[in-house]
C-alpha cells in the first residue's frame, strides 16, 4: 500500500516533464522515467537532479519498502497518488 503526502502547493504549474504512453519512449539525457499512481500508473520524466532532494529520496525509500529491488515490471514505480507526486515535484521546483 502506498503512502500519501500532505498537500503542499495549491497551484500546479505546467508539467513539461510528463509523457503520455503514446508519446516517445525515449527519455532525454539528464532525465529518468518513473511510474506514479496507485491503481492506474502514469509515466513521468523528471530531471536526474531530483535524486539529490531529500523528499524524493524518501519516495525512493518507500518504493524500496513496497516493491524491493525486483519489481516485476522492471520500471521505477513510486507508490503514492499522482496528485501527491505532482505537489511534491512542484514544491521541489519552487524551492
């Protein structure tokens, strides 16, 4: 079961780093893909620099606890709601 982050930011800026499944499968240099969502997962492409942020590291720790290192889809999956993830990323970009 995933965890929920508190709502931090009310306004959501344009999300330039999301890709739909019908768009390119290539991830730009300096970025990586993560799948976010509890029931239906959505692919997000985010900058590698996010890996240094403590809040993102907490998400990765939660993903490790829930899925371990042998996730069946071989994709990095973040166990939180899409809205909580977007709020966290917006907060990271604003700070």
